[in-house]
C-alpha cells in the first residue's frame, strides 16, 4: 500500500499530491482511481472566475471531486492549462472530472443505504459495449465484497488475506488520525446479474436496479482500487463553544457515524 498526502483544505482544486508523479500510460491504478472518484459522484464544483470555489452536493463527495481535480489526467494540454492553476475559467471548474466522464453514459445510480454504507453507478463506456459498476463507500464493507485487488499497472489479481490485512491496517491508521475514510472499487463483470449489456428499463435485469434490497448483491465480486482519508476539521468557533460547555459542566461527545476507531478518537 502506497500513501500520499494531499495538500489543500478548501474546495479549490489547488494542492499537490505529495510524492506522486503519475505516468498515465503506466499507472493504470491511478487512472482507475481518478475515474471512479469523478464518475461515482453526484456533486459539482463551481467558480465565480475569481478563484472562489463552491460546491453543490454533499461535502464528502465534493472533497472527492476536488481530489480528482488535483490528480489531473493523461491529456497534456489540459494538465498544462488547469492542473494546480490558481485560477480557472468557469467552464474549467471541473475540467478533469469532465475529462473522465467523457464518453461514459451513466445508466443507473444505486443510491447510498445505511445497511451497506455504499453507493455506486452503472456505466457504459463508448469504447466498450459492456457495462461497469463504479463503487465507493465505507471501507470495511467494500473490502468484504472485494474478490480482487488492482495492481499499479491496472491488472487485477485475486485478493489475498495478506492484502486484506494491509488494507485494514491502512483503514485503522486513517481512523486513528480522525480521517473520514472511503474505499473505491469497480466491478467489470456483470454477466452473472444479466446486467452486462444493460441498456435501459426494458432490459431483463432492470428490476434489480429499482430495489435497494438488491444493491448489496450487485456490489459483489468487486476489484479494490484504493482508499481516501478526508480530514473534517472543526470550525474556528467550536473551540469557544466547547469551552463554554465545559465551564457549564456539559460534556461534549461527537458522534460521527463513521469508522468506529474514528469515533473512539473523537470522543476521548
């Protein structure tokens, strides 16, 4: 497992990924990581043209969107124009996300549910006739549903107990640092679900896409791609509010709903 620290703490897509120099023709796992982060995402970024960025959608998804924008893409000219640029034209607010989404038709969204703690999108790429499922969610559940792991060159191999242990150690390390963790994965073989050539509501496999009870069974046999740890720092005014509570004899415990280790850290 290789880890990289991402600079930046706003929705502006400026902040280097320390230690990561991407060779896009070789680092296919980073290619897949950026694509899933951009496509399996319902948020949007916007800018007023003066360097001020805002989000539309959930903060966690917007943070993923910003990460995709900080990674760049294989298009040299687009990287030269937008990657780590202090200011972008409004049309380029999501330049790299738009790159990854180009040629991809989103066929269905399997919305987040609390039981499986994940969401996914069923997509068809122009370059291929079959469909793929892009998934993100709570790492513990995603890892349990992974049968393969993606190597740096993009090849998938069966996931071993040693690989799962390495992933779990990373998850625990992120949780101990009070990071909100997400796992990214993909499923490319949907033939067993009759969704391999899904083309709309008339398809034989459509019914299972309309029932949230079946979503977990669709998000199986996944290929693990990577993890994301997002810091969610307290607002500046929180310190004073907590101090006032302490003086008043009130104990403050933050319940996040995230990883158990993270909750233990924040309640200590």
